[in-house]
């Protein structure tokens, strides 16, 4: 008795033919990607067009010395300085919190603690600014004095210390608290996805819990940590209200973090000057916004490059 032969056309769809659901999903995905790129290109085009009069204007038409570059450079310096302080403080703290939640804390404590950390991201930036100027700033006055007395030989703490606490160091601490939930959320999820076999294998070989984390969890989560840190850095670079409320900006370019002579940031300067600006001054402010856009774009590109190289090296 011969066995009937079933053709592929009778049992399976033709090769290369997509189902309606696949075509819809693919179209939506492509449309979402194109939309994001279009919005990004539109923002860039708007900034370039509106900033062009400031770019082509003479240095005598722009307030300050040094023309447009002389106007933007101190603001860019303050923006990067405050963000770097925030990253230096937030990344180690985010790593510690993430490891505690994912590998040390009992489950009945880890989940509520994770919710509390995530809630920090929901607090408005103006509230952080009020907390910084009313609570943290006055509390940091004695810390500023101690740093000036004991570490004054380091340019970062040369002083004289501010008596109000409205310093770049306080801004950095507030920004660190603001970006902490972003870095923690990403890092925690990556650490918790470490392959169970690697963890159990390290423990079976006699490794302590810290040795297991150092040999398996940290290498596995390196790319996630870098990505979370860069997202946090992007948030810190563009923060406006908290910096505007706290910082007593004088326009100085200095690495001294505890004195009253503080550089301003691009976002805070735009927020302060834009309502009262007109004509070419508006174009100058938009040009500074274009500089901030470029800085953020470069940071994200560097982050993506580092993440790709890290993933390749870990394979």
C-alpha cells in the first residue's frame, strides 16, 4: 500500500509569504522607527535654522566677550561639569543598590525597595530643586568648610566655601539623586538576568557570594550598566529647573565646586533668559540649545559604541 505524499503547498504557507499580522506588525515597527528619526531630524533642522543668524552674526552683536563661542563655552563647561559630578556619585550607588536588590535582599524586602527607588523618578524636578536649596544646601555648608580646610590643596575644593550652599557640588548631588532611579532600574534588571547556571557553577566551585558577583554578575551586566549610566548622563545634561533653582551662577569657568563662583548650564541659562529675550538674543539661546543637542547626541553615540564593543568582547 503506497503512502500518500503531502506537498508543501498543502500543509504550509508558501515560503516568503507573510501573514497579515506579520505585515501589520512589521509596518508598525518600521513606521515607529521612521517617526523617531523624522522627529529627531525635525528638531535638528529647527535648531540649525533658528540658530543660523547667531552663527553668522558678528562678535560685537552677541553679549559677552568672544562672540558665540565665548558665550556658549562657559555654559557647556558648567553643563558637563555638573553632569560628571552626578555620574561619579550615582553610578557606584546605583550598582550597590541594584546588587542589594537582586542578590542580597530577601524577596519580601527587595520588591518594595525596588518600587521606592523607581518612585524617585516620578518626583518633579522642581521639587528636587526646592529640596536642594532649602535642605541639602544649608546642610552642605559645614561639609564645604571641612573640604576647604582639609582638602583645600585640591583645586576642586580650593574655596572659599559658600555660606549659602548654592554650589556646583550641591547641584551634582541633586542631579545624582535624580538620575539614580534610571540607572538603578536598568542595572537591576540586567543583573537579575544573569544566567542561573553561571551563578550556581561559581558557587559550586567554592566562590563566596561576592566572588560569584565579581566573576559572573558584574561582567554580564557591564553593558547594561554603561547604557544606564549614559541614559542618566543624558538626563543630567538636560536638567533645567533643579539647576536653575539651586545654582547661584556667576558665569565663571572654574573647577572649584564649593565656592560661590559657579558656571551656569545651558538649560538653566535658557530657562532664565528666554522670557526676556528678543531678536538676535533668542537666536543665541537657540544656538546654545543646538550645542546641548550636539553634546547629548555625541554622548549617546559614544555610549552605543562602548556597549557594542563590550558585548563583542564578552562573547
